[in-house]
C-alpha cells in the first residue's frame, strides 16, 4: 500500500503564513520602468513557479510504501521414541506409540495449513534427539520405538541449542512423561523448560499411557544381591526386593532358581509372599547350599500359586532377575594355635579380635586352640587327621607347645598345599625356639642362634621393636600385594595412612629374609624394617607377620579394614584369592548389566609359585546370546591386564573366554559369564507420568503453555493459527520528494532566469 504524507516546516500554520506572503508577492509588480504585458506575464510565471517550489519544500511531502511480511518461525514437535512407548495401555489396547501416531494423523490438515506460515520441525527423542523428515504434513517416524532411555531434559536442551537461531513459536512434547536416563543424559527437564519460560515460548505437553494410581498391575524384582564368589557346602543367601503395584491382599511365590551342572534351571527355595494394603516394597530372602564347584546362573522370580506369571501384568520381563555366582572348592578351614603369655596364663588380646574378624566370613571356619604350656609337647596329630586344614595360624606359640611329630605333620600339610603363618609374639620365630625345628625350612625368614626367649624371663628387647610402629605396604611395581589391598580403587599405600600404629613387633632383619621370599609390608619410624614377609614351600604358601596388635584397628574405628586384612591373609595362604587355584583367571566388574552398557573385566595368569605373570599374552573372546563371537583386544593398565566389551544391545547371557600363553606355551583358559536382562528401566516401571508433564507445561503458563489430553491436539493447532498475526511485521519505505536534486535545480533555475531577465530589461 502506498500513501502520501507531509511534514510542514514549523507546523501547518507557519507554512500557511509563508504561503500567503508568497502569493501576495506575486501581485507586486516591478517599480519604475513600464514593462510590456508579455514581459510582465513571464516574470509572474517565474515568480509563481518559485513560490510553488518553495511551498513544496516547506510542506515536505513524502511518499510512504507499506508492506506486510511474515516473520520466519519454527513450530517444534517432539515425540518420545523410547521403549516405554511400546506399552499397550491406550484405547483398544493399542500401544502408546501407535496412539501418538494416530493423533498426529488426525491433525494432518492443521499441520499442512500451519506449514504455510511456519516451518514445522519434527523430532523423535530417546537417549538423544533426531530431526525427522516430514511428508504430506506428517513426520516419517519408525514403525516401533526402541530407544533405551527417555532423556527428556537433555533432548529438549539439544533441540533448543539446535534451533537457537530460529524464532520458536511453541514446543509440543508428546510422551508418556517418565524421564528414565543415565548420566550424562540425565539433565532434569525443569532446567531446559526454564529456558522456554525465559524466552516466553509456550510448552504444550500431551501424555500417552495410563498413570499408576493403582490402575496398573505390575510385579517386579529389584535389587538382586548375591555374592559373586562363594564356597561349596557353604550356605549362600540371596536377597531381592519385590515392587508391587495393584496387587493388594494377594499371595504370590518367590522362587530361587539355581543352574544345574547340565545347564537347567532348578527351583531350590520358595517363599510365600502376601502383599498387604499400601505395601509397595517387600524384601525377599532366599537361600541355598551349593555342593559342586563351578559357575552357576542364579535367578529370583515371582509367580502365582499355579507357578505361572500373574495375570494382568503389563510387563512380565521384570518379574525375574538373574546373576551368576562362582562356587569355589569348599570353604577355608583354619587351625588357629595361640600360646599363653606365660605358663598357665591366658592369651594376649590379639587372638580375640582376629577370631572375630574371621568369624564374620561364613566361608572361613576357624578351630581355635589355646596352648597354655601346662602340658608340654602336646601331640595334635589326631586333630589334624580329623579334617584337612587349609591354613595354620601360629600366634605367639613356643616350639615346646607341640611334639616334633605334630610339627612334622603340619610341615607335611604345608608341603601338600596348606598355608602357614607365624604371627608376632614373645615366643614366635627365634625367641620361640624354632631355629632347627621342622618348621624352620618352611618359614620365609631365617632365625639366629642366640635368639631364644626363656619362660619366666623378661622379654628380650633386642628381639623386639618398640612401638608405636606404623605399618605400610611395599610398592610392588604399580600396585601392592593382594593381602594389603583395602577399600581403595585402585589400591594404594595411601589407604593405610589412617590406620592406627602397632604397639610393637618382632625384629625381622632384611638380610635374613630368604632369597625366595618377598617383603610386602614394613615399618615407618624404625628403620624400614620388615613386618610382613611372604614365601612358598612346595605346594603351599607361607607367611611371617611380626605384628601382634592389629586389634587397635577395630578398637579405633577401622573394623572393616581389620576384617579385610585378615580375610585376605587367610585366603592368600589357602591359595583361594579369587583364583581357586587356577593358573589363568578372569574377573568381571559385575555379573548383571543394562542394555548398551560397557562391560569391563580384568584377567591374569600365575606362575608355579602362584605369583602374577606379567609377561603373559592373552586372547579374549566374548560370545553373545545368539552364538556370535566377538574378539576383544586387551591392554596393560598398572599391574592388570584389562579389556572392555560394548556390544551388549541384545538381552541374554554372554560368555567371556580368556586364553593365556607365555613364551609360546599355553598356560590355560578361564571363562566367566554375565547377563543382560530382557528388561530395562524403560519397561520396569511402565506407568505414565501426566502430572509431571503437566508441571513442566505450567512452568511456561505465562506464555500460554499447558498440559493437554492427546485428543486436544487438533484444537490446539487451530488456536495456533490465530497467532500467525503475531509473527508478521510491517516494512515501511519512505521516499522524500522535496530534498531531491530536481527540486533544487528547478528552484535555482527559476531564480536565475528571473534575475537574468530583470537585468536585461533594466529593472536592476
């Protein structure tokens, strides 16, 4: 549209007054000399032209052209494509996904009309967001949703970042409303919605699926807990939690299934569970005593009284959980011999705390005998014959406590594979008279000729170190010995910094550590003397520990460290430090992982002395549930050989196989299994969360955002059509006519011509 406008100089009254004066000047003729009529008319015409141009300039006319243009804008539609949209709880038992696509199809005409005004952007999102092509006004979504996560917050943030250069009309979010996402994709949706509120962009949410509110029936097994490693003939307790919705006052059975050596799952324990009113979380405890060593699959499942899946379940894949358990060859039997502090007296305080820490582990059986020296040279061969002892602990025992035949029997047991530890005390090592005894060749330290401590005499100060003595591990390459690995990951010397010091220790000299032995812990503040020395004898392992006051650790708040230290010491002596006597082993970080997770594991090989073999090479292979085999590359990290596997999209059981060799010689093969449950957090809790989506939309209520029912989508799009006027702008182009070169030249020409004629006609 084109129109005129004027802007008089000084206002309309001033411009009118000037115009009147100019008109009056036209009638004033030249004074003096008479002019002809023709000359007078010429001058009058020149003056009239000049006056008109001056009036034209005074009124400053402008030509204004107005054009209305549409501003670019984007209407964002985000559709949830996670697996929870597969749940069939919409009208006609249709899936949420199909219901959503049906609603979009019903709004096809409105989308087509809006596309003339705005750019329609369709996104599908699960763990990430993806722009989807549209045809005929509708997005080309896949046939079925299969996203492993519902990262609503992160996906909305991604879309806003991608559309940052566009003016967003509104965001339409179609979902079941439940955010289920792992880090780093677990951004709270409220964070992204606040950006919309600040920019005054409305968010409209449409919820698909039924909310919980007791309308859905769902039983699920959560939090399955079982020790990864147990011992044969030792009871194992398996714990889990039953989540229950919609099953008040009903009774079900919790079953523990244990894999047989033939690979079949067998029910080994059953508990009846009654769900009371308002009871949503019920603990489950089941038990079993495995008899045969090996690796077994363990499952906990919930069934009805007929032994089938409960009726009315939306999802049955979460009615059970599985893991794997390694059963080693029996528990560890320990013979703990403790000497009295004096003839007829009692033991020191240390044995009571050691026994307590070992008793905390069900797989360690301790037989405790106090030797008070009333009867010297006891014969315990009968006790040794009653059962095989895997470990012998000698705490402040004098050589005179047992006869030579008993010491020989213990030495024979160590030679056959048992472990032996001599612990600190006034009658241990040389002071206890063990130089020249049957045990001297077995121990990892040598004893002097004149070290004997006689009963009834004061303790020899030259044979002992006065406390306090802080105990620290010796660095072995990039790590420390397995006995000394506390809670740190990776274990380091620093883990021992806060442990209380020992009251004292036997004096062990470095020059008396046998060549085949190794110092793994030493003192601080006493010349770095050996405290813990390990060695081997034939098929058995031996150890010398100079301390006798680790009881200070639990007394000062470090009970966990005390239990772990003594368990690891006993397990190492028994050659059952998670390798079960195997020369090649593989250890998984877990036995149960979510789909798409990365599974990390480590492996290793041991030499004939049961020490880590750092020069070994490994071939690693993972077999999937479908039988496909994946080669995996391993690498050296610190003192471990590690590898990881990420092809875990398919649910089922996976098998890791590790083959080790050294210098071309095959050392052996180890296997371990893990499982990817046919369930995920997308389906474990299938209830829709309309309240949550509505709360997000209400955060943008000032801009018009609101939570709507899916069938209201066409009506919303009709309302959005009325907003097209808000996305138009008027562009005005002005062209001034009075300040142009033609006007200026015309004015100069008229004035110059009049002046020229007046001069020629003698008027000036």
